[in-house]
C-alpha cells in the first residue's frame, strides 16, 4: 500500500512528537517540580484535537499548562522567506503562531495556559519556550550553584545537555520518519 505524501510543512507525526516529549521534555518538567501528564490532554471538547501534555505545578500557577510540541524544517519552502534571512527565529515563530491558532483558545476555555515548544530539525528552539521555562530555570540553577560556592559550570553543563538531548531526540525521530517513507519495507 502506498502512503500519502507529506510535505515538510505538515506537523510531525504524533509518534515523533511523543518520543521527543517523553525523552526530553518530561524529565525537564519533572526536574522543576511539575506533574507531566500525557493522558489528560484533550483541550478541544468537540473536535478531539489534543495537545502533547498537561503540566501542573501548584507552586508556580493554579492553572495547568497545555503544552504542544512542534518540529519544523527550516529548509521547507514555506519557511524560506525574506524574514527568515534576517531572523533566526522565523521558523519557530511561524510554528508557534500556527499552534497558537490551533490550540490557545481551547486551552484558555478549559482553564489552562497554552505553551508551544517549537523546534527545528536543525536544533533551533522557539523563543516562547525558552522565555517561559529554559532561561528562568537556567538562572535559578546558576544562582543556586553560585550560592553554594560554584562557578556556574554545572549549570552550563545542564543547559548544554538539555540542548544536546533534544538534538539527539530530533535526529532519531527524523531518521525513523525518513526510513518509514523511503526505505523498502524489508530494509527497515
């Protein structure tokens, strides 16, 4: 049987997002004291559309966070724009905008804060997720390390490991996605 053609501009297959979510984002969230739930993720009552995770931490907010992950290829024709020449975040900004249009209103109606974790196949991270979680957590860890007499190197190693782990997860999922679509069935 033949599979329908996919373009780079379409969303990642659910298994690709789930694998990346479980391998990198779940440990990241739980290290900050969040409950990371991948089961109670229906924020759209009528359509059945889902986000990737519902994250809660009552010490941070009384509202749960509806998290949706998206991965895009900056070389896809739809992202090769004049804006992309000048803005390194053009691809992730476009991905964030598309996911917000899809989920933000439904998440708000369900009493949740909405957040997109937009990534690129080249390892780029969207500003929205960096501003909301990565940079504040980095600052918190660095401050704690310095208060204990450290120089900040452990915190820098933590951040580097987070970015490397995400790149590895994306590379693995890219390989699996490409092998599903290009390798003959017996060669997998």
